[in-house]
C-alpha cells in the first residue's frame, strides 16, 4: 500500500510541535538519567576500573542525545515558520551530492548513520536548485525517524540515487513492533496500521519540505512489517 502526506495535508493545529517537544522531553530525561548514573559511578561505591568504563558509556550516550536535541531544535525553528505561514524555500544552485554526503559524513552523524546510507552517483547532475538548510533537515528527519522506529535487530537502509530529473531518497526498515511511542508501532502491513504511522506529524514535516521543492514524499507498507520512505526532489525549479 502506498500513501503520501505533505503540505496539502499538513496539520492545522499545533500537534506537530507537541510531538517534537515530547521527543525533546524524552531526550532530556535520558540525559538526566545518564548524569545521575555518572554521579553514582563516581561516588567511589563501585570498582573504579568498571566504574570508569560505565562513566565513559554514559558520557557517550549524553553526547548522542545532545546531537539529536540540536537537530530537534532545528525542527522547532522550521515548525515556527510553518505555523506563522512564513516558511519559504530559498532554492539556489547547490552541489547536491556534496550537500547530502556532508550530512552523512559529518562527525556528529557518521557514527549513527554512515553504515547504512548508500550513494549511487553514476551519471548524476552536479547542481540542483534546493534550499540547503531545508534539504539537510529533511535528510536528518528521515534518518532519525528510521533509526527511532526500526527494529533494533535489523539495520535500516537508505539509498540516495541521482537520476536524470532529480534526487531520490529511499529508505527501508523493519518497523519496531514493540515501540509504542508516538503510535509508531506497525505490527502488520495493512491500511489501518499504515494510517496510524502516517498520523505521526513528523512525516508531514518531511512531506511539507519535499512539496516546497516541487517534489513528493511517499510511505509504502511492505510485506513482513517493513516500511519504505521515499522522497523525490527535482533538480530544477519549474
């Protein structure tokens, strides 16, 4: 089953920002828990060698959570413009392959995503007319959404293909049937479960940015509980 969402179906209420703040609160709770564990491990009540290892793990977890928090705050910036009806796509000539590779290879995101993002650049166009900030954030939204909703036992995959008319970002992952946060669980591939997933308003944000670039966003419910997320953005401005 294929469905789509975007600017034409963007929520009129402020539910999207509530979703984002829910995720921000979850991250802050995780940071607080990690800090409390570091304090506990450093109190001298445990074996110092093992405590050092545990402190390093918690510090690494805090770093990753702060990286995601910074990304979510950029979402808040976009949502504020959407709600104020002031968001526009400032499309300009951009080295599109370089832009997308720089996101994936950034030292903040490479440990999280580089192992499952694949570029197919044969015969690609060098320049696309895109808004660099919005496209960067669109890619990060796809990556973080796939990571958050994927079954931890199976690595997601995102293919970035540069075709004749535009760039296509196609992600496939096995939905985590045990994750009930934000109604993200899809235990079976069916109309009702896919619609539940579409009700996640972050998907509307991805679609909104795609439509601002005269592109499209689609979700496909595949057999076996897998989900395909697809974004297509044309190179040129009509």
